[in-house]
């Protein structure tokens, strides 16, 4: 018989005397003041679209319930996103909420309805609750009360808007051993044994090309290490080895990997048709893509206790898909293991501190020949040897009943693009000719995903011309879309206007077109966090522009070769003029995907020079 250990703790805790928390509660649900309703701006940050007036959480060891009261003031329309919030709670929970507005001097209250609360079960232990608050407008005050059975997973002292007061109290349990891990740069105002307060916390500001806000925002993460009561002891996040053991015992993970008898027939068919390991993996992926549609939810546990659930419904989360793939590969006699990880948005895993709550994805780790490859089955546009960008998040943990170890999660594949332009400058200063591209690896993936949103090539061409009104696309041809293991080739016959500019008898012509970097993506003077580009970049190209004989080239930009320390990035730009045909050869290579904040100054300066060089014109006179 399955024992609910939390109920056992609750029953024992009733007989144990607990120390009362003496500090007064900073906020009471439903007790909104006129001052809060009349508030027009937050003086320390007048541009703030909203401000968290108070976020207060407390864990009661007697009842083993956690309560969170969250109050936010909406100041501008940009703050309306606070009307829709997600909270992680246990299966046993209750939520209530009110929206307060001041209308003609009177307080109007709109209650959160049951229809506006949506619970999504993640595992047997917890779910995510989505709430949509009613009648939110500029000036509204939103009040939420979240109450659930169990210990909190995390606590955010900082939000994307300023926080006036954030307080957490933990009536520390005698039978639960836990670890709190502090993240972020904002100091705490009060830090006591069982009470933590942050005051007047500035809004968290994301930077371009950040890994994840979850790595840097000021917060606590809690992990239960063990539970010990008379007659019962269980370890949880003591070590990554214990996490692996628990996962293999979990009904939505380990047990699922022992199901899937329907895959026997599938494996038999694949084995009879294909001989090589590579062909069998491709066939296994094709089967998974055709059988289970990805619902967009990143999970490390399946939604059911068997693999047949997702098969029958024809749709599933990432774990439904990848655990099915792992089981099918096992039946095809591959050596394969699950690797659990945290996606980029969810934050990186700690090598030191094991954590269930950081996990939200699982991949297949497959032996092919003499090596292993990480494989994901959620995206039909990725070849088996390439991972989604969101999974390229440093390290994952191999899960096995006998051994558990770290697996590097990176990629040797690039945003790889080759361009070739052959154009002629006309008397009216328009450019006519052909633009050709060969896109490989992640560049090919990006164009395939983009084309998925259009019903035809013509519709995609229409989109391109809207974004570039000076380019008339006369004809277009795109090949290689269906074969994800090859490049995508694009060819366009074009007429381009307003690219060459004239002043009197002088024409100014820049050689870069669609590939030109218009603005430096790194504009800030300083950088607080590392720069994550996902993967290396390699963009190469040749641009040929033929000039009529009555055009005379007076000046061309000097060639340049830029190089960052350790060859981390290079840029080559060289223009020549032979018989009135101007030719540009260029190459931009960013050879690593992660730059530390200390390298930001060099990277910013590098891109400044690239932007400036690509903007330098050729100077031409007319006879």
C-alpha cells in the first residue's frame, strides 16, 4: 500500500510544539488600501509598468501547508502580463484572487473565477497553475492567495518589475532536511534563521543573448534532501546518484521505460528493412514523429504510466516522445540511456547540488559506432545528430540504475551560410541579377522552421518583399526543404532599388545587402551576464557587381582582417575591381558560443568594426 509521507509528517507534527513566528504579517489577502488603489507611479522607478507591492510566503510546520500572498499594482498597459501568472503548487492546493479597481471613487472587486484557473499536472507530486485575473486595467491592484500542501520549491525576491517588499518565512520542520540555494546579486534586507526579507528590489533587466534569467535573478531554490520520521527514511536530492535512483523508481519515468510492448512490431519492421545504425535511428525518429505530435511542453516525466498513452492520443510532451524513442532504440539493440537536463530558459544544473526542480527535459543518449550521440525526437526539422537550441545548456545527467554521470551538452554544428550574389548596376542605379544561398546545419534548420509558417514559396516571397520593399523578387526557387540531412538552397532573381545613392556625378554603393549587420547587437556600455550565442556562426559570401563602362570606380574600402583573442571570432572583408567588375569576399566566423561578461568589451568593439566596415561605400563617378 502506498503511504503518503507528507500526511505522516503532518500527523506527527500535530503533537510537536513549534516555535511561533513573532513578526507581524506584512500583508493580508483582501485588505487592499485606498492608497494602493490611488497610486499613479512608483517613485524609485517612474517608468515601471507595474510594481509588486508585497510578496509574502510562509510555511507552517504544524499543518505542512505553504501560503503565498502576492499583491501587484498595475501602472501601465505594459504591466497587463501580471494578469496571467503561473505558480507551481502541489496536487492538493487552493487559489483565490481579486482584482481591485477604483471607479468613481468606489472600490470595485472582481473575483477570480474557477474557469480562469487552469491546473496542469506535471508529476504525481506537483502541477503548474495558470490564473487569468479578471478586469485588469491601468490602476488595478491584483491580490492572489495561493495555498498548497507541502514544502515550497522556490521563492523569488526579484521580478521583472520593482518589488517593494518580499518576505519568506519557514517554520523549519524537524523531519525534513532541506537545502536553500541563493541566486542573484540583490542583497537581502533581513536574513534570519527562519525569515528572509528583500526590500525595494529593482526590476530584473534581461540582457540580449542571456543564457537564462533563472541563473541570475534574486531568489531561493529549495531542495528536499531527506525525510526522516520514526520508521521511515528516504533520501531525495542528497546527490545526483540519489536523484537517478529515484527517477528509475518513478512511475512516470523508470516504469515507463519498461512499457511499450507495441514497439516490438515496430522494431521488427525497422530491423528487417534497414541494415546500418544510422538508417535505423532515422527510421525510429520518423516513427516517433509520425506517431506522437509534440504539444510544446518540456518535461522530464511522461504524462502517463505507460508509453501507450501518448501513442493512443497521438500527442505528448517532450518526455512522452523521447522516452518512446529510447524504448524503441533499446528494442533495436542500441545501447541507449536517458539523459535528464534543464533547458536554457529553466537555468543550468549545478554540478554540486542535486535538484529535481531544475530538471525539465530528457534526451536519448545513443551509442553509434565507437561514440555516443544525444538525440531528440520532438522536432522533425532536426537531423538526429543536432539538438534543439533550448537543450544546448552545458551539461545533463545520465540516468541508469548502475551508474550516473555527467554528459556534456554542446554542439559542433553552426549557423552555417554561404552566399553568392551576381548583379549588374543599371543606368537608373538599380541592381539586377541573382542572389543565391546555401544554408547548412542550424541555418538550414532556421529556414525550414520559417517556411513551415507559409503555405507556399510564393507566400514566403511575399513576406520577404514586405520586409524589404526595395527588393523586387522576379523569380524564386528553394530546394532541399524536405531533406533535413542536406542543405537548403535558395535562388532569387531580383531587381533592387534605392541601394546605390547618387549625389551629383558621384555614386555611393555598398557591397553588402541582406547579410549586412545593420546595428551592433551589443550596445550597452557594460555587461553583467555572459553572452550566449547558442552555437558558433560561419557566414561566408561573394558579391559580384558588374558596372557599365561609363561608371568609373574612384575608391574602394580597404580590406580588413579582424581577430579576437584566442581566435574566438574573425572577420575578413576584401574588395577588388577587375575590368569594372567589383568583387567582395567576406567571412564572419564566431568560433565559440559562450563569451564571459569580461570579454564583452572586445566582442562589442569587434561588432562595431564589422558594422562600420560593411557600411563603407564604393565611390563611383559617372563619365
